[in-house]
C-alpha cells in the first residue's frame, strides 16, 4: 500500500486545502458521496443491480462505500486490482477482462481460494478449459460469465453461436458455475446525445437478446446480464436486458463525461468531484504562465484538463511536458503570479487516478482524509 | 518503496522471460548498460560533464550505475524525486524546476539538511529570497542556479537583464551559493534532422552567451552551465557553452528518439532497451486481436508503441482503452492466437516508466533482476 505522501500531517487542520503540496489529486468528499448515493438510488428504483467498476478509482475505501450504499459487488479490470481489493477486504468481485496465459491463471487460482464470490469472464472454449483446470484444484466452483463482443469487439464472443458454445462449456464443467452474460459497449459511453446513444445501442441490445434466447432454448439459466457504464446507464436500466450495471466514472465525473447528457430528466445529475491542484511555478513569459502538473499528473488520452478555480475566466490549460502545464490567460488581467494555485477538473478520470498515489479528500477548505489508491499500477 | 510485484519469484530462473505476468515493463540489461557506457564515454572524450536526468527512470539503481560510469551528479524534476533518490543514497542532485510555494520550500529545507550537494534553480528574485530564508535555517549554503528561459519559455528568466538580477541576488545572499546557469531547450530535442536542430538551437545559444558575458562583466564566477538533452547532446558538447549535459532518455531510447539523428558520425548510437511485454487476451474479431496493455501501460502523449517482437511483420498496435491494445495484422498470416506475447518499444519513455512499479531486468531469455521505480508518482 502506498504511503500517504507529503500532505499527511495536514489531515484535519482547518484551512489545510491551501497548504497542500502540489500537484495533488483532490476528492471533494461531499460531491463524491452525493454521486455514490445518487447512482445507488437510481439503480434501486429501477430494480437493476449496481456493480461499480473499480478500474476507475482503484480504491478499497471507495469500493467499501459503494458496497455500503447497496452495490452487489465490484468490477475489476485486472487480476492485480482484484488482488489488492481482496487484500482490503472487498468481496464479490467480477474481473471483466478474460484471464489467459499461465502466469495469470496461477494467480487467479490462488486468488480464488481466498476471494469469496469471485467471478471471471471467458470468450473462447480453450480459456474455459483453462479456468476449469485451475478451479478443479481449489475445491470450490469458480463462477464464469460468457463475455459477448459488442461495439468495437474489444473482447467477447463475436457471434451467438460462439457465445452459446462458451456458455455450454462453462455450464458443463464440474469445477465451474455459469455466471451469466457480460456485454460492455464501451463505444457508446461517450456519445454526447442520449437519443443517438440509444440508437447506436439498439443493434448491440439485439445481439444480447439473441444470445439470451439461445441460452433459454438450451435451458441454460442466466443468473445475470452485466455491462453498461456511466454513459449508457439510464438507457440500459430502461431497456430491461441488463440485470446489473458496471458504471465507474459517475463517482468522479470528468471533462469527458461532463459533456455527455446522461438522463432524459436530468442530463447531468452527477457533480465533478475529482480535481488536480497545481501551482504556478514560473511567470516570466508574456503570453502564459507555467504550472507544476503535466503528463505525469493528468491523463493525456482524452481532452485537456479544465481549470475550474484559481484563474481568471477564460484561462486555459495546455500540456507543456512531463511535469509542466502552460496556462494561457485571457486579455485582462494578463497575469497570474508565481505561487497562484489552480484546481482543474480531470480529463479522463481513470488513467488520471492511476498516475497518483493517494486521494486528498477535502471538504470545503480542509483536508479531511487521505485515501491510498491501493491498486495503482496494478495493470 | 513499491514491492517487487507478481514476478519476483522468477528472478534468476532460465527461460523466465517467457513466464512473466503481462503487461510487464522490461529493461534489457545489456543494451541499457551499453547505452550508459556510451554516453559516459562520449562526455568524457568531449570534456563535458554528464548529469543524467532521473525524471526519465526514477530509479535509485539506475542513478547509481550512471554515477558509477562517471556522472557528476543526477538531475531531478521534482522535490519528490530528490527525496526518494536521497533516501536511496544518491547525492549531488540538481532539481531542475523552480521550487516555489511554502509547502515545497519546507520540504526543500528538510531535504537540504540531509542531501549532500543538493542544488536548485530559480527564475525570479522573490523565489531567491524564499530560498535564502529556508537555507538560513539549515546552517549550510544552498547552491542555486539561475534558470534561463530558452525555446518555449517553460521556465526561466526571459531576458539577460532578468537573469543577471536573479544571479546577483543569489550571489549576494549569505545562505546561498551561486551554482551557475541552467538552460534547457526542450523544443529542440526531438527535431529529427541534426542540422535543423543546430540551426534552431543557435539563437538559444546566443541568449546563453549573452548571459555569460553579463555575468562575467559583473565578476560573477559561473561554476557550471547545465542543460541539453539526448536530442541535442552532440551539438551541445561541440558548442563549448555547456559544461554539463542533462540527458535522460539515452538510457532507454524510445519510439520518439529512435527517429532522431543524434550524431553526425553515428546517427543512432543508442539501442532500444525498454519494452512493454503484452499478451493477446482475445482473438474473436476478423481484423484485429486484443492485448492486455492500454493507456495504463503506455504513455499516450506521443507516438504509438512499436511492436518489435512476437507478431508478424507489419502488425501494428493501436490504443484500445485503459487496459487494452488493438493489434491490426497484415494480410497473411491473419491471426495471432490468444496467449501470444508481444514486446513493444515504449512510445515516450518517461511517462511510460511512471505508469509501472518495477523494471523487469532481462538478459536474453531470463529475468535476472527486478528494480523498483522508486520515485514513481513522486510528481
């Protein structure tokens, strides 16, 4: 577990937000907890289970709060994330990418012995046979879902026939239990307009429906249909196909997702809760100042960070190397002095979190806690 | 210090490279050590000192080997890097970005008490005064260089007059010692053609020369002129202005730098030494397979990773989300089965290293050691 870093002595001190060493990843506790509660309530009302994705936050404490709010379990992207969360006492994990290759299967076998309710996915028959072999050694059934390829075909079976064959193989293995169907349409999540997102999702839903019919015809009971994300959650909850949703980013809301209309009644019900605090370290240029947060503090796979606090309206952040940001200022006032501190909404939240060691948990002007990013680097 | 990860039990086993859990960051020990020796010899022959930049590798062990090969010290980009290297027994550190804001100055004061030969930079008078104040409390002089802004003006004084004023302030402070001039022309490093790089560098050199003349006229002795990088090292060594070079990436050579002609006599004297090993985890699509390395295993601020081993000629890697890569295959053979393992040259090496916890040090087909990335996340 990473140490709590150079700001640990500030926890609980009034005004300590202003004394944080920069760059620092901030989590607004109240906004975060409202987001957790809002999604939990939404799923409860619609009768769909919530299994939030920990790839977003990689945190035992956040997973714990999600479970406390009513989540049925937690998703992990990697065996490493599942190991760290298990070590932190989190159960009912679903690893959402296929586990293949011998070294990872060996880790999975060891994890399965100590992780209550662990589930995995498979998208080919040979992988099911590998899972059956390692589970046979542990003396308890491993729950395996068939992964169905939708959208850009990142993982998953490419056809109903393929999915049926994999499901049959799972159901027929003594050491395995058939856990249901997973289908994650990643390509839909960031489509800005809700109607367009629903339109693009319809053929994917048809694929899922086709697989469910084939399983039913084969008398294979389907304990769960899991998938969806923050972008598609409202559509998926209405659609009636999914029994549980794998939303992740709703806890933080990032620059990407703030542009996406998430619900028909309230386009953006979630609040930005995750920021990077960065200080101006040089101000000798005519047209910009330089801050201490660059490629190693913000993810670079998506949009630029958005300055929310600390700079005049219209100031914009641009990447300026590994450790630096360039802030271009509007016409007047032209200058931000050295030592000024800005807070920026994180661009793509998942890979941004993965760059940091801890969350600096703030309420108003105080640092109230520091939570380790337990599974950081557990790729 | 991060733990050694899931592959630690493989150290020293013949054939263990093939048994590594993926994704894994690999360091080819022989190629790496040849790179270290080659740059050390070059600087020795040209009579210029080498102070390699640890922002690239963030590793105590690599810094130790660079010092053993003759480096006069090590550069750090952040106070956090300097703290971790100091804890690992590395001395003679230069922090290459201005340290401002009170929380960082307090850390610097504590570090200065235990870090022999620590040097920092400043680009404004108020910052010099802050440094003088914290150094006064420690009882030993802090060496401060004036940072001169060149190129894109990321940090540094914008004019000769400004640099002279800062240098005078340093030289006049009782608790400080004037350490010389730093000028880092980051914008030159990746200019592919050497002649064009030299042409673009000439006006920057003129700025440095102007400052050196002003300091000389003011009878301020200049202990060192430090700057340069892997891209400009040969030009800077010839130019006669720099007394020490801050090269970083030469130890690894990445996709970016492999395209840059580094020397007149031998355009690319360094060897690729840093790779990410990644496995195919899904292969159900007609036009691609999916691997287990994405945004969280490779930096995304530069070019794409290049597949060097494990795939047919012409196969190309594309990012496919946080934890996934899409490998598009040439016409024939069309398929790479699940479990196939590829090794990719890292795109931009510095932020790629920062994503991982350890180097898997390999020689031929064996894992021979694991080195922690001690300052990972020390932003």
